[in-house]
C-alpha cells in the first residue's frame, strides 16, 4: 500500500513574509526610480517594465507548480493501477489464473 500524500499548506507566517517582501521590493524599486535623474515618462516606462517582470515571474512559477501538481496526480493514478495489478496477480510459481 502506498502512503497518502499530505497536502502542502502554507502558514500565515509564510504568507506574511511574502507580502512583506513584496512591499519592501516595491518600495525599493520606487525609491530607485525616484533617485534616477531621468524624465517622468522614462520613470513610468521603467516602472511598468518592473511590474511586467514581476507578473511574468508569478505566471511562470504558477505554470511550473501546476505542471508538478499534474505530474503528481498522474503518477498517483499510475501507482494505484500498479498496486491493483499486483494485488490481483497470482503468487510467483503458481501459474496464471483466467
């Protein structure tokens, strides 16, 4: 028999740390844009590039996570089929059952 897989659950501390890191990163980027000696339009363009990059990272990480979850699901079904075949197979040396 296989052991059941425990679903991963993030704690509120992990969620809080993620939000704090996002806020700190945002403040850091705004501060760096503010200190640049460029026009306002250039600041907005760079800022939108940073935001687009952050969204791209989130999308890619979600795609990778979903692919891993799908692989785990398929592997779980495959393992259940193997266990069923092994449970219904005759003992070695006893011949085949029809």
